[in-house]
């Protein structure tokens, strides 16, 4: 595997008072789009690792990783649906 992926480590999240006005929907939409893309990238990387493990006769680990890709896909579908609702104004 030649592809390298790094995180910046700055996964801070803003804490806010839920009693204040409307949320910044443009910011939320942008963040969800980024998260969806990022998760898809990770799912692809995990699938690649599963493939490599399968060739190394590590079927148990490969099976679990392939299942985790399905979990990513399920979550990403929900993120995608939420994003579509936000972009559609619903």
C-alpha cells in the first residue's frame, strides 16, 4: 500500500448554547459534505487492507474489515440523505 493518509489532529468541536438563534446551515452542509467524502475515503482504504489481508490468508480479519466497510456505507448513506435534505431546504 503506497497511499499515505494523515490527520491533522485538530478534531476540536465547537460547543455552543442551544438557546441561540438558527444554526449556520451553510457551515453544517459544508461540514457534512467533508465528513461524507472523508468517510468514503476511509472505507476505500479499509477495503484495500481487507483485500491485502485476504491474500495473506488472514480471512477472519479480512471478514471483519469488510463488514466494517458495510457499516461505513450504511452511515454514509444516512449522511448523504441528511445532506440532500439540507441542500433541498427540507
